[in-house]
């Protein structure tokens, strides 16, 4: 079993699954925004960017998983994106569970000048909601609470597969 798992980072299918999994979650976010009319807040937009990082990690790893530099780049992007997304989701959940007028998120996205995503693709990256508002729940959990679980699973998988690739067969 460990031999099978340690061989996965060298194959294209697992990297494609990372891409498809994160793409599916992005499509869910767009469904919530444009069909269910749930306005994304700044934290939602940043969490969306972290999910795009996971998508790009899957694509990079899918290109040439046998190449060490490409594989390490993909793992780096995977682990950093998942950790950043987890941190964002925890902060977002705190805004919702402990509303405080002195601890709130911004009204506008703070993207770098060289990549103003909210201006380039406003239908995808322009925040219109409030971070402390809970507008959707499933099984008693709000969306950022689900994202904590999702990003934690992505992070754990990334760390495990990163470590397993060095296992001697």
C-alpha cells in the first residue's frame, strides 16, 4: 500500500485529480454566488484565490510529475495554498462566530497593483458581501467552517504525499 501511495506523486492522474477537485469547489463557489445569489465577502474572495492556487498546483504537477523541479514547485504551491486557505478560513470563521465591530474584514479586496484581479475579472473576484454574515449553512456548519475542513484535508494530503515521495521502495 505504501509503495502505491509513494508512487502517486510521479503519476499524472493524482495531479489531475487535485486540479479537478479544486475546480469543482470553484464551480460550487460560482454557483453559490451567481445562482443562489450569495454575495462573497473579501475573505471569500481570498479563499477563492487560495483554491485557484490548488488548481494551478494540480496543473503544474500534471505537466511533468517525473521532473523533480516541476514536482517540487507543484508541491510548494499545493502546501502554501492549502495552508493559506486554512488560515483564511479560520479567520473568516472567527469573524462569523465572534462578531466584533473592531475586528472586521475590509470592504474591498487588497490585491497587488500588478494584479488587480477584482478589476480584471469582477464577476469572479469582486467582494460584495460582509464577512460576519452567515448566509448559508449545511449540517450546522457555515461555508468558512466547511472550508476549514476542506483546506485541512488538502494540506494534510499535500504534506503526506510530499513526504511519501522520498520513501525508498
